[in-house]
């Protein structure tokens, strides 16, 4: 995860390890089988046991500590680390039992029935280890989603009730006082579309933040909140530039689509810099877990931006702070005044102009949204269903 400069090597590593493991197994078992059949004229399981014990021990003694150390600074991977240590903790006694049963309680090969029974006993410990690993890594995580699926019918009934009583649902009947609730008119669903709507709801965002703090993954929600704040400011600047700031009977629509190719205004570039420096840049204070492709795209864009505008780079070095509401964007961008005659169209045509758009962050935004969907959002859905 840290070797992002060579992503191809990182992606090929699991296949390489798998291929080497298959080659080692074949190199041990095929010659030993031929030797046992053609020379000894009997079954010899010793070499197979050596290979199995080697892989068993390698996972517990080498692989688990290395992976855990590699993920020590990744707060989003605490679940994986817990699974690895739990599997290793339970696998160590099974490993020792397998070795003792096979090498100390050696079978009497003169009695074929006793031999088969005694040889099967050591292999049972490996089967137990595999079953425990599957239970911890697959079954238990899936059980966490069952309550959400079980309440599917309940959500349908609640949706009907919410629509029927939407006019009185947001009030405390006893105290006749409004209570903090979601502005969404239907119950939450376990879909990415519903999550995106929930992230724009202040009440649901605060609920997600509470879950994220307990789950040690608050950087994802901080990034998304900061991005929505930037998007709202771009929307406001866009309306001002098109004359939509005039008095209108229509309230502002936070769901209004902004073209991904829309240029970020110059006055909001410090907001983009702060978003990049706090969450995207390698070793950032609140670095989010996104793909190499998404990160390197932003890295190249901001490197070019800093090269053309050194004042922005100095601004980024002095604006490292924990993101919090309200966001400060009052620091000036340029040391020299901007020529007002330099119109919007000339910026698009000029090849030397560094284009910063909301679309530049779109891949990172989508991946962070999926991070939230796979971590804390199911807990919120389950909480709202109760």
C-alpha cells in the first residue's frame, strides 16, 4: 500500500506468490510420490506433511506479522488486522497439535486400518484451522449484514407510513417541539444512491460521523464534507457569474448538477489546495484510502499547479490544519492583482493554463463514498431500522 510508485509490481505480487507456492508444492509432492511408489512400494506422507507444515508455519510466523506491520498506520485496515491476529492466535495451537500428532504419534503401518485412522487425525487439525479462518474472515462479517436484509419488509412498511404521516413525523407530539431528524422522506436503504443523498443531509452526516469516530475512519467523512463544501461554493460562484443571484422565488437547490468540466474559480483554488493537501497527498494528515490511479492523477495536476503558481505552494504549506466547520478560505491566492480582462474563455484555450475542475476529484470522491458504504453506512441503516 505504501509502494505506490510501482503499482504494477504491487498488483502482480499476489499472483507471483501463488505461482511460487504451486511450484513448490509440485516440486515436493511429485518426486516424493514417484519415489514412494516405485522405490519404497508404500505410501510415504512425510514429505507432504513437511510442505503443509511449512505453509502453515509461514502464514503464522512470517506472513501475519509482515502484513500487520505494513498496515500499522492504516486506520481503515483495523478489521483486517484483527482477523489476521485472531486466525493466527487460534491457528498456533492447531499447528502444534498437527506436528505432534504426525511426528510423535506415528502410525503403526503394519495395521492398515489403524494407519489410516491415525494419519487422518493430524489432517483434521488443518481442516479445523481452515474452517476457523473461513468463519472469522467470511461468515462473521456476513452475519453483520443479515439484520439489514431481514428488515427489508419492515422498511417497506415504514416507507408507506412515512409518506402517509410526513406532515407530523418531524414533531414531538408530547412537547410540540421539533426534533432533529433526517430531511429524507423515506427510510434508508443499503444502496450507494441512498448513501450519496444521506451525505448531503446534515443530521445523517452527523450520525455517520459518530459511527466513523468509533470505527477510526473519520477521514473519509471529513473529506466528503469538505468536498461538498467546495462544491457548494462553486455552485454559488457559478450562479453569481450567470446572474442567478437576482431575487428569485425558487430556493437554492443543493442537488443541482454541476458539469464536471466546470472550472473552479480562482478565489476557490485555495480550497482545492487545502482539500488535496489534507486528504489526498501521500502522507497527508488525514490521507484517505483511494486507488493509485486516483491519487497520481491529482498529484500530477497539483504539481503542475504549484509549478505555475508558487504562491499556491507556499499557501499549502501554511494551511495544514484539522478540517473543521467553518472552513477558512480567506487567505489571498495571488501576490499580484488578477487582470479582470482575462476572461473565462481564454483560460480554456490557453494550453499553459492549469485546469482545476470538480471532475478532477470525481474518482477520489467516488472511491471515498464506497469506503463509507463498506464501513459505517450499514451501521447507520441498521440503527435507523430499529
